[in-house]
C-alpha cells in the first residue's frame, strides 16, 4: 500500500509540473503576442497611450490575434481594440 501511495504522489507531482509548464508557456506566448501588437501599433500610430498598453498586457491570446487582424484597416488604436 505504501508503494502505491508513493506512486500516486509521484504522478500528482508530475501532473502539477506539467500543468505549471503549460501555464508558463501560454503566459510567455501571450507576452510575445502583446509585444508584437504593441510594436505594430506604435509603428502605425506612434507612441501608445498607457491605457492601450495596459489593455494589451491584460488581453487574452485570442483577443490579441483578433486585434492584430484589424491593424491594416484601422485608422486609430481605438479602432483596433474596440469591442
């Protein structure tokens, strides 16, 4: 029985490490996507207002990708990130 408990403990630890790794990779991807979108917006519209930067930093990966698709057609930052 003790061996089985040890086996379960190792499996839980492994699952926890995998979950942490996945979350870290997702967070890193979102940071890179936000940085890229900030660069695109800055190149097109000039320096970003703090509220736009904050909104990009807090956005989901899905939102960032959707907003990036709007950049070529937008005339302002607000048109890119409007809901």
